[in-house]
């Protein structure tokens, strides 16, 4: 063993014991002493040099050895930085390939240098170098900003190019929290933020913002640019991890999960943490409404915007380019102040201005997303109050024509509401703007801030003309917080909505935003305000004349139409005027019948409105509309209502109920509640029984409906928000919903209003245990 441990230097002939050239001996020695190799830098240099050319390592393992040996915290680290730059030059080309290549191609490529760097412990070594100052009480010479930046850049490149690196860094919670401390340094902020964002995107457990040292003072130290970029990180920490598939998760599974985890989620806790940071929401509002320089008058603005985005991965990359552009501009100005020489390079100075506009757009996308998430959270009331106070809506209204909807966008593919996508900044900006409007207006009296003073006066006048009480929320609206100018934000949205191309999926988001303004207790004044602006005719054109095929767009338009027409005699009159031929009416019915999951809200609207109008037959105008309107006449025929009821029950089951299709169950309940109020519930239940036998599936429909109602009880009886939504959607007290379900579920088989009475004993299956464990 002794002869194996000593070796002779091939250069000096001196005998030394500091290195063991035989790797097998080194491994055996480690087994005996218990101090084996634990990093790639411990592999003998001779072996590394021997294998380097054949393996095409390009000297990376040896450079890592030198990097390790030179990185002693007591040294000045100058030599460490030299080695690091040499390594960086070998890795940066691969990272640039990943960013600039088509993503699919890039992901299928291999990045040998980055792989070698990680294989020989480079990633862990850089983490160790960065964190060394925190692991000792000694006051060593601080690392230079440039050294820190290069370490972070290399780590980010490794995350891009080598599978598993990001996850391994995410598993180091101490390192993740340490990275936040580096954000206090403006010179290393961009590199730090970029790396944090990448790591948090794959971290299995959501980070607790409370664990970040001095979070409040950290955020307060950010300038506006840094705060906007910090929103990219926040978006990961305050959003529910599974929110992207919200509509796809069954209510059964979600209810079971909520029973297991009744306490607030980590995302909700993080939202509360953020809201407690002094001045945070106010600064976000200022960022969202900050005006953009309008010095650029390029006719190719949108094309430039798209071109830039083809290779700019995110706002952080753009920040770096902006810094470079600023340095370049300063440098060029010191070289020459000759105006003629500047005039000869218009492109050089024109592109940075376009970059500034893209920059601002991308910032606003991040800020609007964070505000939207907070608006949908548990602290919604608090957030609403602050957004109103800091005049977010008037500020966005000012930017609407100048930036948000500067020009129409075409050829956009629809993405889910919570889905991450690779849309251009301009498209992302529009989507986030519409999502914010939807969240802001939904079931909240602050929705009237979307109007200006003249439009609010118009609402009051509509109520007065109709001789109905003015909406209390309109009376209570603080006029100093509403939109300014000739048009409010809602009116501007309606204007672009009607101009949107037939194939544009922005119609989905626009309809959702306008529908949210109408949601809640039905307001005649709100409906007439929109009817006066041609909204009903626009919706019918899209459904009938353009023969829209998109299920998402159709659903949003049917939902909006249902809110717009509900109980409104004028709306049904205008509907009949537009749908003035049997051909148009049949197209409309065909669109409804093509997917009841998408169209059931308009079915609910017609049934409810018909019921109310039939109780007002002393009014000549009501009688006239009832006799002339094709839609009301169609629904007045009991066989058509039964056909809808049968299909609504048949297309869902407890196991397939989601947030998207549960409305089918509630619409079927509306039909039966109205039947019950007229003493016709036994007739409808018997009709369902006869339908079962006609279809040769006795018990199938009624057993399924019984199970659905059992689930309905468990789902709604303890959910105040959902109960309020049910009441508002039908103008029927929740107590009547509850008693109707109870009588239908009665076990008394002699009751004429109990479902069990209409199922033959042989086919009775109403005790199914459908609840998930």
C-alpha cells in the first residue's frame, strides 16, 4: 500500500504524497479510511487530462479543479474569477443556442459542455462558493459583484441546458432563500431574479414568503423596474399549483381534497404576506397605469414588437438588453455630438425605443397578473378597496387606446384562463387586462368604477324612466374614483369587442369581462345600458350569422346573452326583431343544442323569464312579446322543456361534475323548482320515468339524478359564496332550492314529489356511496 500511495513528479522527479495518480487506489483508500471522493474535482488531474480529448471535455474538469483550489474564502478570488470566465465562455454558447433555436429543437439537442460541467460537480461548487460567506463567522473579503453575476449566469445556463439541474437547486431550500438576499444588490438583481424564477417554477413545495429574510424591507428597496420583475417571482408563489386545470378537476375530488386540507393553502398565506407589505399594492397600481413614452411613431410598431419577442425569452432578458442599450447610447454620445452623424444611424436609436415599449408592456403583464390573482383570493374585499383608492381603473382607462388596444390582433389561439403560454407581449397584455376586468367586476359593487360620470348619470336616468328604484351601488359610487374622459372602460371594451374579427378568440375574454359586469343581482338599468350600445345584436350576429364554431367562444356568448336578456322584456323584443326568420331561429336553436354544457345558461334565462312574464299577463306589452317572440313560444311548449330537462340530467353524473358543467345540474333544478311552484312536479318526474322506459333504460335517469342531488346537498349547503351565486342567477331564494332538493330526495316512496316513488323496486339504486375517501 505504501508504494502505491507515493509517486514521483513527472516534471521534477521529486517524490510527493499529495496526489495519488491511480484512481483505483484512490477509491480503495477511500473505502478504508471512510473519506472517499465526494466531488469531481478530487479525481486525479492526470486521469482527467488523459481522457479529456477522447471524451471532448474541453478541459472543463481540470478548470473545475483549479476553480475549487483558488476559491478559498481567504484569498482575493481574482484567480477564481479568471477560471470562472474561462468556463463561462464554454457554456454560454450552448445557452444562447437554447434561447435562439426553436424550443422543440433546442430541447431535443444535447449540450455536452454544460453536461460535463454538472457531471464533475460544477453546479454544487458554484452554490458552495456563493454561500460560503453565510457559513462562517469570519469576516472575509466580500465577493465582487461581477463574480457573483458570473456564478449566477452559469447556474442559469445549466438550468436551461441540463435536465435535473433546476430540480436539484430547488431541493436546496437554504440556497433558494439565500438567493433572495442577493436581490438587495442592484448589480446582481437581474441574474438573481432570473435564476429564482426558474427554480421556483419546478419546486415541488411552494416557498413560504414569510421565510424570506426581511421581505418587507427587501421589496420596499426595489425600484419600479425591479418590482415589476419581482412580480414574475410572486406570480409563482401566490398562485395555486393546480389552478391551471381547475375546470378539469371533478368537484367530487376537489371537495374531498378540501376536507383533508381545510386550512388556508400556502398560496393563500403568501397572498396575505404580500398584502401586509406597506405600500405594495399602491406601487403595483402605479406600475400598471404608468404612461409609456409616445415619441415613437413607427407604422411598423406591432411588427417590431413581434420580431423582438421571437428571441427575447422574458422581461429579465429584455432588462439586460436595455441596460446594454443605455450604456451604448451614453458611449456614442461621448464620441460625437454631431447631429448629422446621429441622423445617419436611425435604426440604432429607433430600436431601443421599440424595446422600451415592449419593456413596459411586459412589465404591465406581470403586474396585472399579480393583481388579478389577489383579486380572486381570500382578501378580495381588501384588495378591491385598495385598487379603487389608488385609481387603478381610471389609469387603465387612460392607457386603453394608447397601449392596451392600440391595434386589433389577429391569428390568436385561445389559451385557458390560467394556462401559461408563449403569446407575444401584446397578446398577453390584452388577456391579462381582460382577466383583471373580469375579476374586478364579478359580483362587486366597485364594477361601476368602469363607467364615467355621464354613464353613471345614464344608469340613474334609465331607472327613473322605468319607474324603478335606482341601484344602491350606483348611488354609493365615489364619483372621484370613476373613469375620466368621454368614455368609460366598459364602453371602450364594447367598442373593440364589436370590431373584433369573427375568428378572434379574444371574443372569449371580452365576453367574460362584460358578463362579469352583469353578474350578481339582475339590474334592469345595467342591461338597458348595454342594450343601447348594440350588444345583443352583436352577440346574435356572432352566434347566428358568423356561425361561430369555437366551443369556448360560444359558451362565453351564451352566458353573456343569458345575463343580458334575463327578465328583460326589451331584450326579448329586440331578439325577436333580429331573429326575424325561421331560418335564423333554427340556426340559433342548433347552436344551443350542439352543446348544452356551453349553452345551458341561456336555457335557464329563457325558462326563468318565461315564468315571470306569464305572471305579468295583465301588462299588454308583456302579452304582446309572449305572443310574438319565437324563443318564448318555443320554451312555452312543455315537450321542449322536458327535452331540455332530460338532456341536462343525462349529460352529467356525480363522477363527471366539474366547475364547468355543474351549471347543467342547477339549470335542471330551476326547471323543476318552477314546476314545483305550479304544482306540476309529479308530471315532470313521471315524464322522466316514461322517457327511461321509452329508451329501454328504466331507472337510469332518475337514479343518476337522485345521486346528483345528494351531491348537490353536500356541495352547496356549506358554501356561502356558491349559495349567493345560485340565488343571484335565478332570483330564487336559496331556501327554496334547498327544500326542493329535500322533497325530491325524500325516502317516502308514497310521496308524489319524491324521485324514489318513480323508480321501480327492481331498478332502485339510490344509496350509492359516491364520496371519495
